[in-house]
C-alpha cells in the first residue's frame, strides 16, 4: 500500500494526530502533486468536527492552497465552501482559481 493509503486508513480510524504528523512533511515536499493532495487531506482533517484538535483556520488555508494548486482535489471546493461563513468571500476565492 502507498503512504497515502495508510494515511487515509488513519483518517478513517479517526487517528487524526497520526495522520496529521505523517502529512506534514508531504505537504512541504518537492512533488507538487503529493504536496497538493497532502494539503487537501490536512484541510479535511482540520475540518472534521469530531477531531478535537481541528483548527478551522488551518482547514481553510490548506483547502485554499489545494484549490489554487495545479492538482486541486474536487472535494476541496466543497469542503472549502462549507467553511466560509461569508459566501461572497468563498466565491471570490474560487473565481480567482478560474481566472
């Protein structure tokens, strides 16, 4: 199995701290595709309501970075829009991606 598969299993098992620790180095790695996916997963982890260590500002940052990357994850758009209270701000961020 790949490292991402193992990390996804940790997330399914709600072992968010372990998944977060494994994703940190990947999100800053030189492989842009892996970094973007790691960022998406970090955004997801930080948006999980059952994660006691979740930080919404980190979720927004990681998801926004994923959306702005060349390897955006389709669910990042949905997750990001759910976190933004002012929908106009969310729409403006998304518009920048498509310009």
